[in-house]
C-alpha cells in the first residue's frame, strides 16, 4: 500500500490565540487541507499484520492525565454487555493496566484494546466507547481517551523566547506522523496519515475533523484556522499533501 516519504514541503500559518494572547497557534495547512480520512472498517489493514481488524487500537490507549481517565470511567460505567464485547472481562479484571514505565493505559486483551469489539460482535464492530457516544447522540471525543480522538491530529506545546525575554507558548496543530509514536513508529506494518489509501475523504481534514479541532483550539481559534484554510484552498492549495495527490 503506497505511503509517501516524510520530509516533503509543508505550508504553515501562525496566529495569536483569540482567547489567550500568551499563545500562538502554528498550524500545518498542508495537512489540514489534505483529504485524509479514517478508513477503519473500510480497508484499514491495521498497524500490525497480526491484528488487521483492530486498526490502531492494538496497543491500548494511554491517558493524558487523571482527568482524561476519570472522563472515560464515567462512560465505562454506562457500557453494557450488549454494547461491550469484553464487558465481563473488564468488570472482573479491570479495564486499565500500567505499561513498562508505570503509565496508566487501557488494557490490551487478545491483540487489541479491551474496548475493541470484533467484527462478529452483535453490539457493533469497533470501539465500544465510540459506539456508546453515537448512540447517545454526542461526539465520540467526549467518551474516548484523548489520544484516541486526536489521532492523527497532533497538538504540541513549546515555550518560545523571541529574543526580548517575553516568552509565549507555541501550540502546534499538525499531522501525527510515524515519528510521533516514538522509536517504534518505524516498525508499524501500516500507517494511515501519509498513506494514499486513506486520503480519500470527501472533505478536507479541517472540516471533517471540526469537532476535534474545536476541542483542541477553542471555537474562536478554530474559526480563525478555518479562514486561513479557506484562503489556502482558494489559492489552489499551493503546497499540497503528496498523499492526497493522484499517483502516477
């Protein structure tokens, strides 16, 4: 499956956070106007050949902080055996575990996150938390661990001193490339963000993932981003994402 090499040119835009003058957003227009879309259950072969149906849910999800865990826990309590295939396992033996570094994450059971429902499960294939959110009429990001709904968007923070000693926080909104997974990213058997097979969306990322971007940037920050993306598109997307381009 064709995956473009990283290191290609990108176009970035910077603007002050409308809600916080001490922050500057730095956003990857090339990524955000690309046609990437999640193809889980629609051709995604999974990050590991050994778990093709699990997508990127193979390893379980790390929690960003205690609040992230507590938010997920409130939805776990609402899951039933009819909606969560591993309900009995999760209730009996717990749905979290510690990794080798002692960090808390969702348990991996049978080659996938404990919340992953298999294709044959009557309650629905895929993330049980995602399915619960849809059933309750809310955005899936409200019920899932942060890393799950952000991927493959990536938000990073950096303190910047422009030279006058007046530091500001740079908030980068970009593509979660293989390197974002750490040294093991290069060992993934398949990865979506730079793969042409996943760049088949009907809308650009900044529109299709509006809810996630609003959660990451705030409504006013997103509105400013959307204006820049619209201008970038109106200019013909001068620096396109190669995975979104026809392959000769």
